[in-house]
C-alpha cells in the first residue's frame, strides 16, 4: 500500500513461501483423490491456486504499521491467516482455523501495469492488527495465499511493517 521509507525502528517482515508445507498439503489432496476418501468434516484442502506462506517473528511485542505489496501485471491475491499453530504433518487444516478478515489486493486486466494496486483498506488494517496480536504468542505464523485472475507467486512481493511496542 505504501512505498515510503520505513522508520529505522520498524521491522519489515516478508512473506516467505513454505514449499515443504505446500507440498505436504498437496499430497493430502492427492491421497484423498487417489483413495476415493472424503475430507474430514470442516477440513480445508489446499486448492490448486493456493500456496502456504509464513512470517517469522524475531520479536513479539509489535504494533502493526503498514503493508508493502507489489504485483507485476494484473490479478487478485488474497491472504488468509491461520490462527492456530498448525502442523500439517500431525493435524489437518480446519476451516475454523482461518482468520477473518482476509487481505485482498488486485489490479484488473484493463488497468495500466503501473497503476496502483487496489485493496480493501479497512480489512487490510484490521488484518495487520490481528497479525500483530498473534505475534505476541508465536514465533511463526502461517498464511494461505490465493492467486487468481492471472496473478502468480513469482510476480508477488508482500511484506508487513511493525513497530516495537513502547
């Protein structure tokens, strides 16, 4: 949302793709399809256009400051936080673990490539504040990022800025 320089006391954390967890979730979908089994009641299966990302918190007493995101080209990206410490090697991802609001930003196909991304600013603000709250009790947080309407992981750069609590 904002490309200004961040203050020196700020922490800017980049979303990092977690390829191992994404692959593990894709294997779960594949296993269910292969064996003809159904998902558990309330289980969220990874969709083909979703990828697992993570934020690693080096400090935990944070206040949300702002989002930084860029998308080359057009498309829609949604970021959904996972509220519980989820370990897909031991437990399946349940729908009730997905946070609201989700973060959404986009650029339409008919928008110029250099036009600013659009977003639901109130939701993005609330979502950033929820992440800061959860950072108080965890060192890592997972997210599902969905790519639609032409958006691709290689074209995304997304990070969030926090300031230390006083």
